[in-house]
């Protein structure tokens, strides 16, 4: 975060130097033009020629330095923005890799994943879960619940986490996950971030998700829960 603040500060300084500060300074080009106009009043033609030549040189140099400073400033700005974006992409990739590793290493969550897969394959006809599974089911959901505040603040983009979309919709669009946890009467608001994440993620994927027949948006309180994060 401190590195990001530094880059933002440098960006602001460049903008001030290139576009704002010159407006508070004297116009050196106008000054040179005035001197150039007065140079013709000299009685010494040889001196006049030297003075005019010198002023032309200074005039051209001033223009060159003016444009050169702006070009360097713009290139510096592009470099800062590129570095900022690169660091952000690296952080996002590391985050997703960490989540994926934790998912793989957690045996209880892997067990829930396998049960969700079996439930999908049989068309979600029978409930594979018991009350004893609720804690592990909740932990599975919590892996994805943390995504929403990060996505909402712009720290993480859905494009980066979309690699995990199948695991998310496998759970969020499971009727038994909904009945036992996500849509359980009186408990829906506890999962409001999952509702909001579902809305954003589904929109990003242009409604191309899994188990649409049990899509979370079919819940009668879906729109009401979304308004809690509006």
C-alpha cells in the first residue's frame, strides 16, 4: 500500500510540474520575442546580426526544452502507470494462487467440493449434506465471500478470479447449499456479500454459469439482499 501511495504521489507531482506550474511562471518565449523585436533598434548592424542569431538560437532551444520536458514527463507517467498496473496484476495473481493452494490443502473443503460435484452430476435430486457438514459448507462459502469487498473496492477484478468461477457457482447454485445456509429464512443477510458477488460475477460472465435451474437469483429475496450492499 505504501508503494502504491508513492506512485500516486509521483503521478500528481508530474502533473503539477508539466501542466500547472508553467501557468504561474513568466512566459520565456514571449520575453524572447520582445527582445528580438527590440534588437533591430541597434545602430551597429554587425552587433544586430549577432544578437538576432543568438536570440534565434535561444528561442529554438527554449521550444526544444519545453517539448522535451513534456515528452519526458509523459513517458515517466506512462512508466509509473505501467509499473502500478504490473504490481497490481502480480498481487492479484498471488492472491488467487494463495486461495487455490488453500483450497487444495484443506481436506474438509475438498470433501465438500466432491459432494457438490456429485450433487451436480445427479441433477441435485437428493441432499448429500447433513447438519454435521454445515461448518465445512460455511467454510467453503467463506473462501469466496472475502472476494466481494475486494472486488467492490477495486482491489481485485473479477477477470482475475474468474479461474475459480466453476467452484463458486457449483456451490452458490446448489439448492441444498441454499436451503441449509445461503437462503435459509432469517439467515440470508449474513451472506449478503455472496449475493452481491453472484450478481457481479454472473454479469461479468454474461449469464454463462453452471446449474442455472437453481440459480441464486431465483430466490425471492435476491433483489432485497442486493440492496443491502448498494
